[in-house]
């Protein structure tokens, strides 16, 4: 049977919903989790794989991260790269030891992606507050980036003739960077200029490194927030060329990762700009601190978010950083295990009550306790762990309740009914054709 005939029958018989499943979202029955660095303690890679298989997680968000510098290919070459970048012997050894402790090489990523084949492994590329200016290197060739080249990649507000109110002159690079030092940015980090083609290329190559290591997806953290934060801090509007230029650069990074076949996501904030939207597969949003503390869902807020994303797939996560006032630190430190489970149930219900195609990335394992946590996983690890915090069984039950269904996989019942209808139609067509032939011959 021709596909066109099949689809016409489906439309005519009212069975198209059966044929098409429940929509075109990638989240149809998908089980998403937050599980950082599959090698990390206490369970290690084997334990992580057992957990992921038990949960039957199909999408592993934040599976690893790329921080202020790219990943070396392996531990053996890490020291050579550090030395080439100008680090002394002691600093180079410290770099290697850190990479070993954090499982921070592309070789470790390959081990992880191979261990979870058939599932979407989605690592993170950290954004504008995580770019090392003291040393850096190319994500693919691993060749060092010279110091003056790194400095040329940093944001300089004077590029757009923005005046420093303290001097009455255009900002310099150092004055621009100092704006963020005042917000607690470490001095060895710099704010990159996303409008610079060199910076765009560098971050696309970071995504390429993850893809070469076996990742199928990537999530960009805190990219579009840079122009949003500057707009607010400098009291600018969306017509300002700096805001537009930084936005365009971030969009080019997104599109570059998409062009290499990766599934790409970032925060929903990218849709707050009145420009052409980037080519994203999904966006993330987090419950607020107030929602977590009060154990309530602000449906008005989520409905606004649903309207904002306008049909783009929405991944609901818990925001975290090295701060105590963000949702996952509040969730882990302020709520009892019973309250945590109660809030997870409410997030699960939220998915079916908003218009956006959405799913929850349930927190299984990873950073998120804040800067000064009192509760640690197994009284030892500064990580959120669902098994240690008493939420794992609830998450397992919630994920089992999600029935995977491909958006274009017809049910057996709909196939049988459609085939029967098609057979009747073909038979009627043949009878009609025979009658026409008989009339024409007479």
C-alpha cells in the first residue's frame, strides 16, 4: 500500500492519533535523568550503568562537563599539554592529578558513551563564567592558545564604545573583566566575547570534541545569559548592537553544534530576545527556590514559560551552582526526604498539565549541594545522590509510569484496522473499475 493512501485512510477514519502516537516531541515517554560524570564515586562507571539500566533512562542530561579549558585526550598527554601551555612542573602535575580525580579526559568520556550505547548521552559545556585566561588550548588539536590570543578573545565593552562611568572613557578589556570580578569571578577566569569569530569557533570545536568521543547531544550552560545580564546591568535595550552581536555569536555556536548532528539544548532565556530564534532541539527550565521551599508549583509561571518556548521541547531540571540559594541546594538541604519525594511528584504532574512538550530530568547523581552543605551523600560526598537522599525509589516508580512511545510508531490495533479499511477500499475500487470497463465496452 502506498504511504499516501495509508495516511488518507488514517485521516478519513479518524485513526491518525493512534497511528502517530502522542505527538512529535522527543520526550514521548522518554525517561530523562540528571547523572553527572558516570565514573564519579561512590558507584563508579559500573554502578552508574546499573542504575541507568534499572531506570531505563533514555536521556542522560549533564552526563559530564567541559569547564574553563577543554578536555585533554587522555591522562598521558595531559601533562604534555599543560607544559606546552606554559605551566611549570608543579602546576602541570597538579593539572594531571585534577584530570585524574575528575575523570576529565576524552578517553573517560568515550568509556562512558560506550557503556550507555542506545541512550542519549548529553554532556555540558559551561558558559561565560568558565573560560580560563591563564592557560587554554584547542579542543581538537590540543595545541596551546597563546596568551595574547586568549586576551584577544575576552569581552571588551569598549568595542561598542560603551563608556565606563568611572573614567568617562570607553571600557578597556581589564575594566570589562573587573565588572565580573566584583561578582565573585575568579581572577584566572575571563569573560569571552561571543561576538568574536575565534570564540565561536572555539566553542563549536568543544562540542565537536564531545561528539568525537561519542556524545549524541550537548547542553550549553549560561551562554545567552551574558547579553541578558549586560542588558540589565548597563541599562541597555534590545536594539543595542552589543546585545545583538553577542546573541548572534551564541546562536552561531548553537547552529554549529547542530550542523554536526548533535541534539542541542540551552536555557529557555534564549527565547527572551526579540530576534530570530536559534536552531535548538530543547530548552531547560528550573523550578524556582520559592516553589521548592513552599512545595508548590507556580502554574502561572509555567504557563508563561510554555507560551515562551512555543512548542520547543522543555526539559525540567533543578538549577544549581556553588551557591546555597539555588533550587537543588535548597531541595537537598532544606527539604526532608519525604518532602523531596512530594515535590518530585508535583513536578511529574506538572508535565501533563502544561501545553509545552516537557519531561523532568530527575536528579540521580551529581553536584548541587551548594557552597556550605550540611547534608552530604553518604556523609562523605559533596554530591546530590538520590539513593543517599532517599528519593531513588520514588524516582524509579515515576519513571516506570512513563511508557516509551515513538511519535511515529503505529499501534498494532491501528495497523490492523487501517489494513482492513485499505483492503475494503481497494476491493471497492476494483469493482468500480470493472463496472466502468464493462460500460465502455458496451
